[in-house]
């Protein structure tokens, strides 16, 4: 195994496939940038696709989406069911812009019915989709979810912490869910010097939809809405 190399025919095949993959990735970026640049300034709402409409977090999501629309923002989600559906539903009910950035999955994730027909994008690559979220987001609202939600949370915090994107407000909702993780961050990351005290100011925690919308609106008061990088 130490001197292993692919056979010549396999290397040629891999090279050709990678080249075409680059073109597919470029096409996704171009299409995404063109479409997202024409959508009203929006806040991204994240959370579990498995949250059912009877769950309190579903209702909370609808309410925060309505509050955001009332503050003049559109709403963008991952386009699927659960929390994403609730956010698009709330935006639609309030007469706001409702965008869905969907992803192709082995077990297909159908787009929810509350996305504006001209504001649905579907991507093959997760990393392209992520760029669309944090390039055009005027804020993030993160509700309880699984690996994907935690991934989005720490990735955007890292992007802002390292200056790879302009700062924008991040609001965590669902205190019972987030408080244990925040305690761990303080105990393990902060106390060991892996982050600074100032990094804890990159996010807010609330269960009040109006407060969440106000945090984001106040951050942008008298500022021009522009892409984050």
C-alpha cells in the first residue's frame, strides 16, 4: 500500500469525472448567485426537518417568521419539512418573501408548499447551498435540530469569528435545547482558551419571537443591505 497508485485508465477516468464535476459546481454557483441576488433581504431560519406541526417549536417558528416579515425581512429556509416548512408557512401567511434552498438527498427531500414559486432553488452540493445561505443572509435564526442544524450553527459562527464573512445577527431559539450546549461551550471552549469571551457575543438566546425579530432589525438599523462577502 505504501507505493500504491491508481492504474492509468482509472486515473484518467477520475480526472475526467473531476473535471466535469468542477463544471457542475460552477453552474450551481452561477445559478444560485443570479437568483439569490434578486431576492428581498431575508433572514435564514434553520431547524429539524422532523419537527411535526403539533410541536411547540413548529408554532414558535411560524411566529418568528411572521415577526420578521413584519419588520420588513423575507424568510429563507432549507426548503424542506418541519421547522423549514413552519418558517416558510409563517412568511407566506404574513405576505412576505418566502425562499427555499433545497438539497438533493438519496431519500428525496421534497420542497414544502409554502415557498414562493419563483424562489425555490435546488442544489446537489451541500457546500454550494451553504454559501447561498450565509452570503445573502441578513441574520440567522436557529431552532432545535439535528446534525445539520448544529453544523450550520458552528460553521456560521466560525465564518464570522474568522472574518471570512461580514458579521450579522445570530439568534438561537429554544432555550431548553441550547442552554446545555452553551454551558458546554463556556466550560470546555472558553475556560480552555479555545475561544474568547467576545466570541460569546456573536449570538443571542431567546424564546420570544418579537425579541428575535427586534435583535435582527436593530442590528441593521440605518445600514445598507448588502451580501456578506
